[in-house]
């Protein structure tokens, strides 16, 4: 019984590591100001790219640009969090499929 549980825990750890690697390759995009700021993040919630249009740079002061950038980054991180949660739920269901009330 104990050996079986340890085996399942090792398998779970391996699956988690594989999932984290896979999340590095899943990208989400978000934008603000009608696409004038675009942010790309991966499933591990790391920002990979930020693109700011020249038009937006010319139109706004530093404070406005910072505010718009915060909105776009937060949107990207929210999307990345949803992707990450979905992946982790899939793992948990595979590890503990018969645990009542968990899912």
C-alpha cells in the first residue's frame, strides 16, 4: 500500500514537471487600447513579449502609457492563469480520479 502510494506520488511529480515544461510552450495574448498594446505570456505566467504601437507612444504621456500597459499585462496574466489552472486540474483528476467531492 505504502509503496503504491509512493509510486503514485513519484508519477505525479514527474507529470507536474512535464506540465510545467509544456506550459512554457503555451502562449496567450492580451491587448489594451484597441490593440495598441499587446502582451504575450506563457502558461507559467511569464511575460514573453510586449508590443506598443508608435501611435500610442506619440498620443500619450508616461503615466497614461504605464496605466495602459498595466491593463494589458494583467489581462495576459489572467489568461495564463486560466490555462495553468486547466492543465493542473487535468493532472489532479488523473492522479486522484476517485476522490469524492474533489472535482
